[in-house]
C-alpha cells in the first residue's frame, strides 16, 4: 500500500506541475486554461491526500504540515475560480477557521523543531507567515465580500501558484536534499528556493491583473 501511494503520489505531482505550467501559459478564462486548471486541482487533491496518508504511515509531521499548507492554497484557489458571482458563504467561513488552525500548526511545530536545532523549522515559519497573510485576506473577504472581478482572479492566481511552490518543494526534498546530506548546504535553503524564485512572478502577475 505504501509503495502504491508513493508511486501514485509522485505521478499526481508530475501531472499537477505539468498542468500548472500549461495553465499559466494559456489565456486566462480560455477552455484550455479551464481544462488544465481542473486537472491540476484534481491532481493536487490527490497529492495532498497522498502526502497526508504517507506522513502518517511513515510518521513525518514536517511533510504533513507542508501538505496542510498546500491543501489550503489549492482549495481556496479553486473556490476563487469556481464561484465567480456568488457571495462567500459558510464554506468559506469554515475555511478561514481551518486556515487559522493550519497557521498554528505551521508556526507551532516550526518553532518547536527550530528550538531543537532543526533548521527546516525555518521553512514552516515562512509557510506559516504566508498562510497567515492569505487567511487574513480571506477573513476580510468573508466580512466585506471583496472577491469580485480582478481581485478574485488575482487571488486565484496567487493560491494556485502557491500550491505549485509547495509541490516543487516536495520534489526537491525527495530528489535533492538526500544528495546534499553531509555537505555545507543547509537543507532549508533547498526548500525555500521555489518560494524565492516564484514569489516575485506571483507578485508581478498579480499587479498586472489588478492594474488592468
């Protein structure tokens, strides 16, 4: 079972990444963009599910925390794309509550392992701060219903690419981190590379959308 989950998890991750780059390169709102986005969402649901189960079967609180982070971003990104005209509802209110719990887990566990000398705690702290910013935005949106038009589109973009960052990060952990063990390169640097490289692109595209 573990082997099946691991293989299918990797395949789903590869599909998600391929669709993510495909969706970014197509015109927003086009049939191709929508199609690729839907496949990406389904693949990411399985990625998050697989990561969660594997982190329990092979106890790994760190990877479980990353799965929660990725899951929140993809779910809220899907909500922004799926519900174009509807007001935010009870589902979104409950999502904010779940998001607050995820923040506590990321920052709490990140601080715990950092205090115990594990530098990867820095990654969880960074992801915790990112989640906090999104949850704060979502909490405001629930009260003021600000997700309309270009704001909804920009939020959708931010969440989906944020989920992509988490997926790429997981790939690096599996393929790169084991190869740098025993070297002077701290593992947390490898984990943060996707965030450092893709975040400026998210900022650029978001500003481009919001200034139209």
